[in-house]
C-alpha cells in the first residue's frame, strides 16, 4: 500500500523559513511525479509545486515562485519543500501527493502537515 | 478567484441525482483531462474521477464524470448521507504550466 507522510509543519514568524518533508513508502518513488497542494483554513485547494520523478522538471505556482523550492531525494524516498520569506497567506495545511506524471492525476495523498505563519 | 468555476454549494435528498459543474478554458479543461476530488470533513482529498470519466478502483459506480469542450461535470446517482463532502475539480493548465482547481462545491444531503 502506498503511503505518504508529511512532516515539518509548525508555527513560524513572518519572513521566516520552514522545510516540509514527505516520506513515501510502498512504491518505486523515482517512477512518480510528486506535488504539493495547500489548503488555507476554511478555503479550497491550491496547487503549490510539482516535480517529475527524475527531478529534472519542476513547476511552481506564481504565489510561491522565488520563495519556495521543491526537491526530492530518490535514494531516501523523500520529497521536500523549502519555504522562505513566509507570509501570513502561506498559512495552510500542506499535502503531498503522487502522480504518474506531473500533468496526470494526483492519485494518492498524504494526511497533510499544518503551517502557521504568525507573529 | 479560481481558474476553474464551480458552484459553491449543491444539495439533494437521499436517492436523488446531483450534478456539479466545472467551467474552465481552452488551456485547461479544453485541452487536458479533468479530475475530481472528494474531501470529507477533516480529511485529505481523495481522487474520485480521473481522465475526465474514469473511476479508480473502490469508487462506487454512483459517481460519474463527463467533459464537453471547456466544461465538465460530476454526477452522483443514488445520493447517500456519506456523500456529504466538498468536491473539487482540477486540470493541468498549459498556459500556466501548473494545476488549477475549482473553488470547491459543498454538497449537503438533506
């Protein structure tokens, strides 16, 4: 069974940094694209970033471009999201999800980790 | 303002058929597949429909998806109380080079 477990969320001050991780199991990790999706409290889903299985193709939402960096370590079955210059509007539950390719369905999701940006 | 447009709410009584619409544009729904996700309260989204009209294993055949031009819809037949959830449509957008989601539809089973 494929499992995705996010970690690294917490409370951070505006302007601060945080690194989220997503540990994957039950799959050949390098064969799948991975995506981060976030959901602000009481709001809908917002795509954040996607990375191909090899790591060579990377995409970002305009709202995070230049501040967030997605990466993956296929030897450790881990996906990361480095978040810098955090703003109050980055407060959300962050989910990692796997897909066959970057442009195809996100078919398995983790339970999410919560990021709160506040002073 | 979401790139894909969904009604904010929908409702029905047990046993009824409900449809939820999703409107987009030529660079997303018009060119690519549509996906539907169900999010029960307090849980992560779950894939409900992929490639516009395909159901993953384990999803009841009460759920069906369709796409025409730049619009798509999700139909739920034989509505049940456990279907009460938020439903989101999604598609890859070639112009934005990213995923776009609808704002979500809260389905209430009366």
